[in-house]
């Protein structure tokens, strides 16, 4: 039997894509609407139905408060963080603070965590894949921006779990792009992946050597992407409108949603034309009454470039930083690969060309390549003899907090995983009997400016003057990217350790609770509607065949033909019983077809006998 | 420490008996490499010779990753081998981190001066390498294989001598090899090459000896040496002309001198000295007309050739 198919998912800020490797070739799986891209939008319709993808996006204008988009910008983040506060201001849906400083979205009368929102998108993609394969799919590789921290990765993994996926691995988007680029080709050399997507910017440098993909360095900004470009356009439009009519359109959620759509459309158009019109009739009614106002403005490419020049410049300065960390000069690169819809913008292409001093590669599809790469990695992991091996790195440094509120790095960023390291620390005070080990992620030397992944206490130390008791701290990252830390008293051999898990906003209990509820809900999902329908069909066919069998047996004249037909009918019934217990839609359909054919043979046979007898 | 060894033995037996998704060879390979890790230096872990270039280090690291990265065993039931493979990969990565960083590597090489002088090219699995070498040696002792082995040894040593510039040794080795196995094309080709190089070398030596003899006024000896050189290396115009010059002296075979001088001119037509020498020999032999033509040629090449000028004057004003 062929192995169960595995998929790769690019869970994007604005759009998501699912791919797989079929007969050695990575391909995009079209969604059930026949499109390659599924908008990462989840909505609750007024009817109380949950909508995902294109249909959710389409009704966003009329239902802005119950339409969640760009969930990726919030997933795994802390509510209190400054950047989240900034992002929330521009959202049209309400976000509140959860119990552990995580974020919750009010949707359809329920408070949903962000992993649950993303899970809705993932489940949609899973169903698309199942519809395409005609069999269940459970194993997937999901991509995240290279600069996602441990919490954001965990939250994405949780989303996969809620969607009923076994997440084989979380990999970085630029790395995935490189996998898709280098897959099946005999390329060797260093390549840079410049990935400017809907919400995030990533740059990675990889060395490809006969199927080994060695990540040299990676970096980026999780809050720099197409949405920020849109925002600049919206601001310009809002500002112009306010100057003309004295009305702030941002206060009107529906107007804001329309502006958002119009800005995105204008931005995309300006990648191919030099000037475009923004037309939003009846955008608002003036507060004092009177006829509705329209927004009408022309926007040139030059104006857009002027509005977003600093954003473009920021991508290049991040490139400089990452390349210098990798000790790579632009001239050393064999190729620069552009990924993400935003890299269609001519200004970005020009900047990239100017910095890397070469024409960027046009060999990959910027919006699909990440999902294809995820599919390649899923295939490489589950296949016996794969030529592809990814040597991935830690995106951020790991360390511990030390006396004085500083952070001491134990595993620097861009270290290949799996890895482990050990360092000896001492007590910092006289007569100190306990030490608190705080596991930090981030680049800052100030402890509190980093992300706290977890903490634990090692106690029972010998009372001594400071610096005398030695504690050995070991950090370990396994190939799954799971971090564990342990501390050992060198004198007594006493040891304490933690495995850092589930810091994605949901606690273990909450996740279990959601998963449990999920199990109850299972019969409601459309996948199961179809399954039930097919089962009903098969049961009916079985009933019919069973009804005819005695008649056929009675009228049997001992001919080979009749015996053969009866035997086949009985075999068909046995198989159908088996299939009925399973969940494969294609098998159900096949079994039904076979029984229907048997039935028509029976009917024809009986008719013939009947006519002979008469 | 017999008991310790036996404990190690039981641990290995237990691991070998474990039911995991690995075949016996792979198990053995992982176990022996894991046990060897502590003994191996960074170069040996990656299967490199000391002093390997940065490019070689990277290539070896990728090669080793391809074999031992835990992803290679994804979803496989590895039992205790999971931890072993992870340990091996971590060590591979550690070795790579040190050797790929210019500063760390320099420091490491300073701290371990013995590595640079260690025998070259240690393979990742020294035990296996040693066993394979022993097998090869045993096979080589078989009478059927003896002749072939001897030929290969001679060929190898011949190649080595050739590379070292010892053409005499290379020639005798290869000559012997070609006697043992006359049909061996490799030996044949190499032998021709060596013979040529060997003769050139000997010619150069003879030429030097001739020059020494000439300085010591042993003209007869010098002539013999030059003649030898010219015979050994028919392409050397210098040897030919030197031999011809000395053969010009009375009591020698003029015909031979003329042939050699002609050869020198043919090999190096743009040398005025060679042409004048030929002219002198032709004069001696009573072939004035031919001599005059050579003198003219020589003067065309070098209008200030003093002896040629003198000769020309003489021939113009015969009275």
C-alpha cells in the first residue's frame, strides 16, 4: 500500500498555500474553489456559520467586526508588548487580553485564542488536500517566518494540533523556499532568499551542496510586510480625506475595511502600471447629515514609493546585517531568490538588484514556493532514501539571566540544530543556597529585554562564600527545535531540568480542552457530512444486493455464470462491510460502484430467467 | 582491565540485540563510531587529514551530516541508537564549528601540535580501515595474486619516484614491471614517459660533465661527454653544437661534426653561433660556398657577430 500522503503548508499572513510531493515533483494543491491561494481569513457570518478563506474575505466589508485577518501578526505574542498594541490599533476586529497576557479574539460570541483562529485556516487546507487525494491526510510540515521566536512557533504548532494535524516539523519560510528552489536540481553554492510577504520580512543565506541545505544565517523582522505598505496608503488616503472633509475615516470600521481592500488593490496594480485610481463611493455620511461622501483619488507609483521608501530601505539594512553575520559578501552568492507577493514591487526589485549587484532569480513562483518547500521537507522526512537534508539553525540566541540583570548567551543564534552546550556558573552571593535558572531567548544583553522561555530553581547548595559553589548549566535543542535546560550542582551532583514547551499563549490544559471539544465537534465538519452521505449510499447498495441474493440463488440453474455472479456479490458485500468501518471516501465510492454493478447483473439475470419461464 | 572490557562488550551485545529499524552493519558502524568519538581529534571525526582546506572541511561536514543527521532517521524506531546518533552528530558539528572558524581552528592547532605530525588521512572509522587493509594484505599473499600485486607495487613505486624526480629509480621499477606483465598498458605508457625523462636527465648530466671537463682542458673527455649528451637527447641543440665544436679539432671525424652542427642549426635555426659553427666546419671540409651561405644567414641574425664578420671579409677579399 502506498504510504499516507504528507503535505506542506505555508500559513501566510494574508494567504495560505498547501503543497505536496507527487511522483517526485512538488506541486500546489488547489483548494476546492480551484485556486492555489487561500486567504488566511476566518469569519463568523451573521447566520452563525464559520467561514474560512475566499468566502470569508469576500464578506469582510460588510462584516468587519467578525472577520479576522492577519492572525499571524498576533499569534504567540504577548498582549502587553508594545508592538501588539501598535498592531491592534489598526485592526477592524476586537482583540482582548487573555489570562496569561496572551491575545483573544471575540468572534461569534466566543473568545477564541489565536491558535484556534489559525487552526480554522489549517483545517480548511487539510480538507482541500483530503479532497484532492481522496483519503485522509494528517501529517504536515508548516512554515513560519525565520524570525519567529519559540513562543510563536509553539503557537503555530498548537494551531496545527487543533486542526487535527500531526505537525512533523516547523520550518522557516526562506529555508523552505530554498528547498523548493534547489530540489531536484544539482545546484551547489550559496544562495540568499529575500522573503517579503504579507506581514513579515525574512532574509536567509544557505549553502546548497548536493542535496544538503546548510543554513548559514537567517534574520528578519516579524512586523514588516505588505500590510505595512497598505497601511501607508491608507494613511495617505485618510489624511487626504480628512483635509478635504474634516472626517476621520479610521473611526468607521466598515470604511476602514473598504480602505484596506482598496489600498491593497492599488498597491498590487502599481506594480504593473504607473498610475491607478482609488474609487470608494459612499464611503461615509457626514455627521451632520446630508448626502454621502465619496473618496476618489489617483495614486502614482512614484507616490507609493515615496510613502514606503523607509520600509524598502529597512529590508536592505536587515540584509546587510544578516550577510555580515554569515560572513558573506553579495559577490559570493550564486543566486538571490525573491519570495513573497511584495517582491513584485518594482522598487523592491530595484533595491535588491542594487544591493546584491545582480538580477534576482525568476525561477520560482514567489507565492507558492514556500508551500512547495514545506512539501519537499515533509517528503524528505518521511521518505526512506531521500537526497534532501536540511541543516537548520536556531533563529535567536538562547541564554540565562545572570547577576545584575544581564543575559549570558549559551547558544548563539544561527547555530545548527540539534545542538547542546554546557557552561559552569557560580553563586553570586555569600551563603547562597538556591539559584534560579531563567531561560531566555533573544539578542539583548539586558535580561528583561529578551523573551523568557521558562525558569526553574536549583536548591540545596552548600553554604559557602560567593563564587565557590559551581553550577553546571546545560542547554539542549533537539532536531525538533525543542529546548531543554538543566542545571547541576557540581559538588553534590544534584540536578534540575525543564523542557520548554507550550509557551504559545495556551497552557497545556487549555490546549487539551480545545482538542477534547474538537473531538465532540467532529461530526459537524463538512468532511464528515460527505462521509456520512457516502456511507448511506453504500449501506443502501448493500441492502439491495442482500435482498436480491436469495432470489438469484433460488433461480440459479447451476451454470458457471450464475455461480460466479453470486460469489462475486458475496465478496463485494464482505469488502463493503470493511470499507464501511473505515473513513476513506474514495474506497466508499468504489465499493458502492461495485455493488451497483453486481446488482444490475442480478437484475438482468432474473429478468432473463423470468422471460424464459414464461 | 578485563572486567571493564567485558562490561563494554555486554553493552554492545545488548545494543546489537535491540530491535530497531537499522541493519546490523549500520548498528555496528554507529556503535564503533560512538565509542571512538572520545579518541578522535576534530580532523579524524570528519575523516580529514590534518591541514585540510576550508572547502574540504565543509564538504566532509556535509558528507557526514548526510549520514548521521537525526533527520535521516526520522520516524524510525531507533531505541538507544537515537541518543547515539544525536551524540555523533553533535560531535560532528562541534568538530566542524572549530575547524570552520579561522580563529578557533588556529587555536586548536596550537593546542594540539601533535595533530599536524600525525599520520595523514585518518578515515572516520579507523578500525574498519585497518581491517580492510589487513584483508587486502592477506589477499595479496595468494600466489595467483602475487604477480599482479608485485606489478602494482612496482607501478606505484615507479609513479612515486617519477613524481619525486628520481627517473633512474622509476625507470628500473617500471622496466621490471613491464617484464613481469608485458601486456599492462599503464606500465607501458609510463615506461615510455619515464624512459624519455630519464634520458633527458642523463643528457643534462653528461652536458654538465662535459663542461667541467672542458674547463679542465680535457678536451677529448669533454667531446665524449657532449657526444653522449647529444645521442641521449637528440632534441638538445646545445649538446649538439658543443659536441660539434670539439669535434672540429683536428684528428676527429669531420662528417660527424658536420651532422651535429647541422642538427643544432635545424633545432635552433635562429642561433647565429650555431650557423657560424656549421660554416666553420664546412670551410674545413672544403665546402666554401655552403659555408658562405651559412655566414650570411648568421650575419642576418646577428649583424655584429665578430667571427662571422671576419670570415666574410676574408671570403670577399681572397687575395
